[in-house]
C-alpha cells in the first residue's frame, strides 16, 4: 500500500522541523535531506503502529496544507508494506552449508558465523542500517 503524504518543513536554527498534518505527527532533521528521511521514517513507524493496533491508516490529503510563506511543502511517498518488511528485526533460524575447513577456520578465529553472514549480505544487497 503506497501513499504520499504532504509535509510542512519549517526552517529552524538546527535544521528543519517537519510536521505531517494528516497524521498529526512531527519530526526534525539537521538539513533538508535528513528532514525528508526522518519524515518518511516517522510516517512509516506511525503507520505500522496503527496497523498493529488494528486501526486504519488515513488517506493522505490531496491538496497542499496551509503553511507560512517561510515554510516549505513537500510530499513523502511511503510503501507501508515495504517499510514493515524492512523494519522487521525478527530473527529467523536458517540452515547453511559450509565446507568443514571453513567452519573450523572460522571457529578457530572466534568468528560468529551468523554475524559474518549478516554483514556480508548487507554489503552485497547494499543495505544500510
């Protein structure tokens, strides 16, 4: 379910204060890029909390919200299903097969195979925390 919510960016001494009028939530960022990132994150977190509580996510406004001349208005798109999958930190046991010598070398080196696999998968998939 992809939606696009209007946001209001208010310049502040430390960057931008972001308000999402349709959801009555706020966040902030040190610069414009961080403010937009934080807005998407706030909307995503708020949305999955709504879903988890059995409440519907409201539809976004179709028009620009009222704002001051010094404020910026933008739209943040969010795919709530994708956001939920990316935020799911539930661990799942996975069976892997390794050559015995690699397992032995890793054990001798004190490596945590699970952590090493996670690190490598994040590199290959270009996932950032």
